C-alpha cells in the first residue's frame, strides 16, 4: 500500500480572534479526496498536538519606565524559545499571581541585549515588580530542540509531568 503525505504544520490559534482547527473537518476532506485511492494518509500534526503543553516561567528582574513606555525585563532571552523571533509567533503571557488592580501595558524584554529580544509589546498586566513570575504559554512545540547557544546562554530547564500524559 502506498502513502500520501498530506503535509503538516497543523497549527493552533495564536490570537484570541484566530479560529481553532476543526480536525474532524480536515479528516473528512482528506478521506473524501484520497480515500478511494486505497492509500495510507500521513499527516504531521506539529503544533496541534504539543504547542499548548509547554509553559516557560520567567522571573521579572527589572521594571522601569522610559519615555512613557513601561518595560519588564525577564531572566530568559529569546534563545530559549525562539519561535517568536524566527516565525513571528505570538505567545500569551500571564502573571502567575495576583491579577487585581489597575493594568498597564508593558514591553516584556529578555536578557539578551538585542532588538528582537522582546516576548511581548504593550501586553496588559497589573503592576509588575521585580521578583514577580510570568508564564509564557504555548511554548511546547519545540522545547529545547530550538534552543540557541547565543551569548553562551544555557537552555531553560525542563520539568515534565509524565503522570499527566
């Protein structure tokens, strides 16, 4: 039996306005178009299976206002999860504790002093302080496989919960 590779890179929504993939509809189209050929249908699901499984925890190491823009500096740089910087991916970011109070927009910057080292721009958070922890969501696609040794920065540590799989 032959195989038809239907491609891959099945994504997940990156923005609240994005529509989620309808896996049943995709399967129906593939079966309708290829089922009569008597071939196996291969598909690489990519982000669809694992993007939402990863969370990067980052500590706020500096908070400052410059020319009316608030910056929150975090301890990881773009080298630990470079999808945003390579592909333009967007990651939701949340504060891990205490979300009450007035919110303000922050540019969240990493620890590598280069232009693309921004995790978010104008992301709304309650007032942030040094020592706060934020969670960068949906970084499970590549984990350490995309780590860059840029500026001799080490990869982020990984904690896996096998009993939850």
